[in-house]
């Protein structure tokens, strides 16, 4: 009967058609992230993009990501950590009973301050299946990075770091952007110099200013400064993580980002295993399997 | 003969006319920061704003701030720390010999990464005169905050923190701004909650996200969230400073900012003494006095 797996995020919409064994038969994407969908138009956009895949009577679709937020198609709940696959299955938000469901997000609490993810939970469960690593640190770099701890296949807790968004607003809207080529390819030396600078104990608010003064004194070029700032931010992020004793971390995301994290983690003596979109599809397949088990 | 003291910054132009004893006779300001002055138009803008004060043949003017930068009237040098008043006098950049000069900025080096200030050095020397505190920590909150160490009247070193600019870009351009009333008046409780959160060891990139989730879960109102984010940023800044053993810090700046720093520093057990624009005028007067001493 197969599965239509959909990852509907803030700025993009992606889907894959899988067979019963979880193999990807076909993928597609559309520039219709939830911010580009007018209120009430989610069913129409879904039909226009995935209508052909949903034609068979027994077709089944799982949607993860920001489509389950207040601003999305329908608000799905947040499941509280620790959380495993069967819990997500019990909390599916059905758009059409036994046919189209939105996967709940996860929430965690840090001393009265909540944390949230939507979509990454499916990628994490997929990565557990694909790597066979049931306990460890799973990191999903993006606009709002997630650092999740997994124990025996359950997500026991996680933290968000706004590293991607900080890079975007600083390079586009702060004084740092004026002397920086924000979209320059990675300059490894400048990047690692930034990672090292982040560890000087002076804090991000000071260290970011180095990307201004190194430009003023012409010590780094505009393309290199972009890598330097990226290194300062990622180095700052890593400093706060529980890396002690971690030998290998599972990185899930786009290669442009995972490459940087792998490089920076090397300087902390931590190895990495990297996955991309396949983690999303594997996670949806695992959820689908758990759905069938729950019903039988 | 008196003195015309001018503080010409990125976004504002302020001046004061002082008598020989350093008393302020008159102040004025204009919305003509250096970003609003077309190339080549600095003399004309200066004449239009301060021409009447400069009419007497023996009038004397000292200009500090970004007017001395590459994008300003004329590039004044940076004096290297440690630096005192006589050093600044020797490095004055004369626009008109013995009549109009731009005060040099200061630079410091942190492991190969330079740091810079322009304008704050005059405020610091003025604060030393006004308070009689010749050794201590002098803090100038603003877009790019300066933390300067003064020993026996010399600035021995300093660091910049981009706290003000981080607040501006995060509240105006990041997702945090969507649920926040960035210009709300200070909510002390929310502010101090942010200051405390900054000390949890998780880092700014994570803690800033609390201003998103506390909104999502409706635990803080839009006005309170602005104070919370401000507290997270200022708390992060204070964490990295050499506050151990500091009993009193001299704060120089606008009351809207110095109030927040005084509040946050209280939680670290550090007292404050606060100065405003008078520090600039007192610093210019001290420089003028050092000029006369150097000539005689």
C-alpha cells in the first residue's frame, strides 16, 4: 500500500513516495512552505502537489514539520520528552482518519522555559533506524538547530540553538554584513579560526565583533569573513553542548551545513556520521510501521 | 577662549560650548550623523551647525567619534592601549591647525584580533575627571558597548560587545520580533528573569530561543518578552566580564540603557556610578587643558 511522506516546513514543501519496504520510489518538492500558503488553502496546495500520489484508495500520508503549527494546516499537539515512536503514533493528528495525518512535534522543559521541535523528531527516528545507533547525540543544523539526546530509541530531551538564524540576521542586517560576502563558499582556515576564537571565554557578543575589526584592519577578505563569523557562531554553539565523552555524533541536514559541523566537531575530537533527506523518509516509514503494529 | 566640543557619531551629531573652566554654556544636536553626510560635505555641515560658535578668532574645537573614521570627515589614527590623555593630544588629527582637531580613537589587541573605539575614549577620560575614579572598570552601553579598564588614569585595555546591535537585529529581523513589542518600556521582572536565564551555561544561541517559546506557550506577554530578551543579552554580556572583585563600575550612557546595566549588575553584587553626556564634555575639556599644557 506504500506511504506518501511529506515534510512541510516554514519555507519549503518536500515529499516522497515509498514502497512497503520503505524504499523511495519518487521525490518532489515545491516552493510552498507554510508561509506561502494562504489560510484555508492547505488542502488545495496538498492536492495540487500530491493529488496523483494520493489517488489509490489505500494511500496513506504522514506530514511532519511546521504544517502542524498554529500557522499551518492544523495544530498538532506537542508530545513531551522522553518520547518514542509509539507515543507519536498515539498522538497523530488526523486530517482524514487512517489516510492523512500530521505528526506531533516534541517539547522539552528547561527550568520553566519550554523548547520545541516540529519535523526534526521524524528525522531523528529515521536516523536511529538507518544508522542502528539507538543511544547518542543527534544534531540537526538549520535555521533553528536541534541537539537531541536519544536513549534506547527514545528522545529523552533536546535543545534548540538559533545559530542559523543568528548568522542570517547578522550577515544581512548588522554592520558585520557590510564587509562580508555572506554567500561565499566555505574557507576552512577562516572558519576554524572562528571556531577557535569562540573558545576564548569572552562570549559571542564580543567575538562576533572580530568579524568587524578583522575587516577594518584588512586582515581577512570579504569571503573569508563570512566563514570566520560562521565559525565563531558554530564554535559558540559547540562550547555549550555535552560533548565530553561523546565519540560520535549523528548529523542530519544539508551538506553545506553538516560539513561545517563535522569540521568544527573534529577540533573537539568528536567524530560524526552524516545523513540527509533520507532520514526524513526513513522516519516516516518507521512511523507508518508503528501505526500498522498499533492497529494489529 | 573656551571650547567647542563635538561628538559626531554614526547616527547623531551633538555639540557643546564650554567656558574656560569647562562649564557647559550651551548644547545643540542635529540629525546629521556621519551616515547622513554626503562625501565632501563634512565642512559644510560643520559650518551650518557650529559656524556661529566658531566665529571668534580664538575658538577651538575638538571632534570625537566616527567623524574620525574612514567614512567620516578625515581618518584620524588609532592610539594603541595603554593610552592616556597626553598621548591623545600628540596624535590629534588637525583639520585646521590649532583650531579644529579630530581626536584619535583607541585600539587594543586580543590575540591577533583588533578592537576599536572612537569617541568613547573622550567619555572615559571625562568620567575619570568627574568621578575622581582613576582606576576601575568603565562601561559604555550603546550599539557596540565598550568595557574599558582604567589604571591611574590610563586606558589599559578594552573590549567591545555588540549587545545593542544584537538586540536591534534580533528584535527587528529574527523570528523573535514577531511576538515581541521591541519598544516596550522596561519590565524589571521579565528583564531579571532573562538575566538569570543567561547564567544557565547553555549559551546565548540557545537562551535567545526562550523568547520564542515563552511566547508560543503564552507565558510572557509581548512587552515582557522584549525585556526578557534584553535581559538574556545583557546577562550574557556580564557573564564574560571581569566582575570578580569589582565593587563599583562607572556606567556612561543614556539612562534607558544604564538603568538596565545597573539592575543587572546588582544581581552580580556590583554597584554602579552613572554618567551621561556630561562625561563627553568633561573629556573634551580635559583634552583641551592637556593641549594647552603641551604647548606651554
